[in-house]
């Protein structure tokens, strides 16, 4: 057997092992997510995911992409994560601070940490690629049960991930979608968690739009949502081959326009439409 064949075989065994470990974790925590969000989940999806025999095929590893994502009933982890992990392992500081903390418990829901901070933590703590996959699994479970993507969808998905993980002491790392979470927590402050969660699950922003416009003026929602979506989309498509550059672009996102409005620091434009 050639060296390359041997390495490939070792990786394949590793993936099978990781799929088993992640599927075990999924089996343990999925029922908690289904129970907690049953009022928001599409009934057919709720029935399908409640059936334990459907769980083993959900987790998959694939060659392309970055990080992890949900698509049509599967949670995909990119095999590229393994290459990133090998690179991080070669750093001198790898594993030198096994007890390091990334987030204090009181900052679990609302913090400014992001993936670049997490990469640093990954090196110092000496995480494995399986650790990373377990850390981000709860966010993908929220998508699996029906919480959507996009600026508001991702913010709500991650805010709800943090709340359920904190409530049930589920392992996760609350650093995904930092800026979208900040935006959604501000929206929740004004319109309530239920309106945001319902919008994220139904992909229907009608109620949010109506309430937003009644406070901030006719067309205010489509205008502000257009601005934040444009920023988010620009980041999403940038430097997909380079995680550091990708997340540096992320740090440049600024949702200030909508945030200032929500925090009452900017005048609503209600007069415009009289
Ligand atoms: Zn997501």
C-alpha cells in the first residue's frame, strides 16, 4: 500500500469515527431542540426528525465548502476543516493552554467574539477537528429543525442556539454570526423573541415588517433590510478559499444603520410618508 493510500485510508476511518461520535451527540441533543421549538417547526419535519431511525444518515463529510452547513435534511462538515486543523497543530503554541476559556458564562448570549478569536483559542487549547465539529453542531441542528439563513435568520438561529445550549448545558461555542446576533438581539428587544423566531422558521417576515414599519415608517423595513443584506452577501462570497481573509472581511461588516434605529439613536423617518 502506498503512503498516499494509507493516509487516505486513515482519514476515511477517522471520518467514519467522527460521523459516529457526532451522530451520538445528535441523538442525545436533537430531542431537546425538537421539544423546545415544537411550536415553530413544520409538522412534517417534526415528525420525520422525531423518528429515531432517520437520525443516522443526517451527518456527512464532504470535500468542498467551509466549516459546516445544513442542506435538505443533512448536516455537512467540510473535510477542509481537517486540513485547517493540521495547520493549527503545527503552531508552536498548540495545546499550551489546555484550561483557557474563550467566553465567560455571563457573556454566553451576547459577546463580541468571532471565528478569528475562536481560531486563536483552538490553537492554545489544542482542539481537534472533532472538538470543532461538536462545538458548531448545535447551530446546524437549529437549521436542521427549520431555522433559516440570511442576516436575520442566522442571527436568530445563533441567538436561539446559545439560549438552548445555556439552558440545557449543551456543549457549543457561542461565536458564530457575532454581528447578526447583535442585530437580532436588538430586534428582539423591540419586537420580542417570538416574532423573530417565527420569522426565522417560517421565512416569512410579514409580521416583523408590519411592526417595524409602524415604528419606523412606511418602507423602513425593506430599506434597512436591503442595506444589511447587501453587506452580509458581500462577506458571504468573499475569499472562500482563505478562512482568515474571509473572517477579516466579516469584521468589516457594519449593521450600524439598523442598529441605531432600533436603539433609538436615530430618528425614525415617519414624517417622510405623510
Ligand atoms: Zn447558520
